[in-house]
């Protein structure tokens, strides 16, 4: 666990990180991307960190990859690449910098390392885990294979390198149905998200899909009753759900898709009001680009994603600590599963 007091002391010896209206004004072009959701006083706090990080990453020849669940000051302020798990996995294979800073959770940093074994991959907080990744082990994969002999294992990218290495192919929420449909088997094992598997099963009825009993602590909290009640209170609101939500929640929504799919849908449809049934930062990150859309309703926050902060990103780049390593033998096998996903997804969409 990071020692926050020692971290701040180290940074204060090298950077002036006091709130600054001058630096805020000098970075007004960056602030314009998020001024609908970040107040001017808050930007005066964030701006010194953003300026320091953007300078330091050039010195380190670093590239910052940020998931759609990062906070706006990270997503808009310092990220070079933003996206969902598939987009970040693809972009990780095209990174030219010497250092990758993964603003997301640990399995994402592992995936970047698997795809870029020669590069330094940093995660600003090693404790940024994932409830899905923690729900299954390689032994769990072996258990499923024994129960369903001959069935291919399609594993969600929200898993550890060891689990990916034990699988046949990976998937993300944006390509899961395509990947499963392309498997040359009547029975397909999906791990570890039971709700994603159940939602995919309805999209691909020609397959017998069996699943591991895992779920996301953010998306499993939503209920269909919540959505029905919200519609009664807020008629006309377009409700958009992530497929990690339970099937009855997806049924109660107007649209279901990955984080990238959600962004595409809202951008295309431009509803007057929208409720995003996913992690809280999603709406904040796209609000300024869609001024005609009023994002309303409750959201659930991921405690793991929120462990990544500007302060920790700066510390990680400054000290070059937080390097993610993957055993080469495991990485080689995991790389096969991830690359199969990338290649198959590209082929199916060409």
C-alpha cells in the first residue's frame, strides 16, 4: 500500500503543486474539455498536477492509457489514449513510447505488459484490483474444462494473466457475442462474468453457453426495479446499460453496450436526457462533448478505478515505481489468447 504522506513529501520536494489560478489559466484549452463537470476551483487544484505530468511524460517518453472509468482530470487532462478494454488492448500493441502508464486497474496493466514485454508498464497504484479478476483462478478454468470436456474457454479480459494463459481466447464486452459465435463448438465456456455470459447467451442462441459465477461489484448493484422506478420519476429518459448488468436490467434499458458502445450510442442518438447504468465517471467524461444531453440518474462508483489519481500518476512517473511484471512463460500463453481476440475481432469487423 502506498504511503501517502511519504509520497506527498517526495513530490513536494520536486514540484510546486499548490493550487494555481495562473496554471489553470495557462491550461484553459485542456480545461475546456471538462468545464461542464469540473469547477474552476477544482481545476486550479488539478492543473499543477496535469502540467507536471504532461511535462514529465515527455521526458520519460511515456504514453498514458486511460480507461473510460477514469475521472475527467485524468481522462481529458493527461491521457494520450482513452477507451474501453478492447480499444486499450489494441492501442497497447501500437504504442511507440518506452513507458506505458496504465490508468485503469491491474489486469489492464498486465494486458499491456503481455502485449509489450520489452516496455516498462507502470500502474500508479498496485491495489487497483478488480472484483471480476479476483473471482476466478487458473484452477477455476481447469475445473470448468473438466466439467465440459472439449468446450473452448472464452475469458473476459477482466482477468489475471494466469487466467488468460489458461484460456483459449479472450473477449471484451464489445466483442463477446462475436467471439462466442465464431467458436467451432456447440458448447462454449465463458468466464468469469455470469451476467455478461447470460446476456451473450441470449444474443447467440445457437450456442450452449455455460459460465463461471463471477460478477462486477459496480454493475451487479443495479436492479430492474431501480430502472422502472426511475422511468416513472423521469419519463423520456433514455436508459443505457452495460452488459455486465443482470439480464433483467439490460431488458429494462433502451440500449446495452460496452463503454465504447455506450459513447457511440449517446453520440449518435443525442437523447435529451440519458441515464448511464454503469460506472459514474462515464457520464462525466462525455458530458462536455455532448452539451445537448442532460445526464441524469444514479450511478455506482468503482472503488478500484478511483484508486488512480493525478497525484499517484505523477509519483509513478517521477519514481518509475509501480512496474508490472508477468512471468514470461505465463505471458507467452496469455498473449496468444489476447492476440487471438484482437485478430478475430479485426477479421470479423473488416
